[in-house]
């Protein structure tokens, strides 16, 4: 009888241990799921390829001998601190980032990207009613895929995309052969500092080419060439926006004002003050393919911003986009209850008179991750994985 009682106690203790182990495993799975599902506003900088500019090597600060990886880290640190800018340089310079989660396409704007745009305190023509000052528009591109190199990329069509003034440009910059030289322009320390040559394709498919020299301003003595770049030529290609700046003469001197395209223009980074968040926001629904046809995306994986203008503005220097912050608006508490709604300009490629324009859905990813966020090559039946940003049981 004593042996049976002892055996019963051992079985009971074994069952209790098994139950406890199962409970502990369940708690661990819940904890891992919570960690894996946690979404933040932190971005990883995957690419930073600025075109030459007066704040290159300054925003962020770059020292001689830094590697590309160290520069990417410096950009991440800069973006993590509000008010610390990343400078993209002249036309074509860009940055590519990724959140720790796919950004979903929901109602209204999905992204907020701010720069350091501001209105002038004393516009010589419009005074305090101005919508001009420091406006340096950058174009937003979004990518869908497992990595930057193989992702499908689309432009978010801003307010100027379907105008006749929008064009495409391929531009090559050549490394300066000297950091100072002959100069006669106001504020310059080298009038023919940096050569570039470009090819512009207009909306009607007509093309024209040009060669241009950037002056170097005495106020910015560091090299405008990215210090970590070993190449002697840098080539960029993408959308080209209308030049936003106008030159006036005030008290016998040139006075430049960079204007918004309109009070309700939208779709460009660093193109309106950050205290106007609606027009600093971006809707994934604006995505178009290389032919301007609308594309239906349920999410995006990457965000790229590129300076969209080639213009030199005297003592102000080149027009160059700066970035302060990236945000997934759907992570902002309460945002989805009252999202920013911007009605886009008419798209000539949208459905007309019942004729459906072609749209394209993103290809589902074939990549799976475990609950620790690690990519897996072999799936096990009954296990929980993360696929296309959602948890699922295989």
C-alpha cells in the first residue's frame, strides 16, 4: 500500500512538473511574441549617398578615415535626436531607411517626414503672407521586398508630378581638383569648384544636356565631396522638380527666396515647415510606377528620399534637402481615428469613364522569421512564424 501511495505521489509530482513546464513555455512564447511584435519609430539607415553640397561631411559630422558603415551609424544617431539634420546635398543625393516593421497602407497619410523648411520673416514681395523662405523639396520613393537591391521601387507622386514642369534627369558630378581657386562671385572662394553634367528628359520625351559648375562658398570650407567616397564620379538619376527659388534685388544685393509650389502643394520632404504636419505627411496610395501608372500597395518595406532640385541660390548655396525625422503615423496614438487626408491632384492614368487603369499588387514575400526576428530557411509544422509583417502558424 505504501509503495502504491509513493508511486501515486511521484506521478502527481511528474504531472505537476509537466504542467508547470508547459505554463513556463507558454509564458515564454507570449513574451517572445510581444518582443517580436513590438513596433517602434526607430529607423535603420541602409544607404546614405549624398550628392556634393555645402553641408556634406557636416550633417552628420564625418571625419577623415570613417568607413561607410560608420557614416550610416552617424546618420542613425542624427535621426534619433530631434532637431539634428541629415543633409542630402544637391540633386539626386539620397538616404534609404527601414523601420523595424513594414509600414501598412491604411486610410489617409501613412508617413511623416520632416526637414528644416521655414518661411521668410520678410519676403520682399509677399511680406508676412509668404509661403517662401527655405524650401528645398525632396522626392519620396518607397520600396517593397526583402532587401534594398532587389526591392520594387515606386515614386510617391507629389503635387507637381503630373505637371509639364516635372522631368527626369541623369546627373554626374566630378570630384573637385582643388578646394579653392579663382573667384569673383559674392561669398565664393572658388567659382568653378565642382563640375557636373546632365541629361534632362522632359514630359514630352524631348531631351537636352548641359554642363554646369558649382561655386564653393567661403562660409563652408570643408570639401563638398563625401569623404568616404573613393569614386571620382557620382551619378544620380530620378525625378526633377521645378526650381523653387526666385531672385530679387534688395538694397543693391541679390536676395533669394525659395517658394512652395502652392499653399496646398504636397508630397515633398523639406517643402513646408514642420509645424504643418499634414503637408509633411505622405500617403502610400500616391505610389506610381516608372510610367506614372498608379500602383496598389498594401505595405512598404523601405523609404528613400532624394533631393529633387538642381539650383544654386547665391549666398544661400545649392538647394539641398535636409531630413529631421521619419515616423510611421499609424504608431502615433489616436492618429488612425483622425488621419491626415490629402486629396491628390488628378492623375491622367486613373480610371476614366469606366475604363480601369492598370494597377499592380505587391508580390507577397517568401521570407519567414521566427519570433526572435531571425530569418528561417526551413518551416516546421505547428510552429509560429512572422510572414509579411503578421504572425501565422505553419
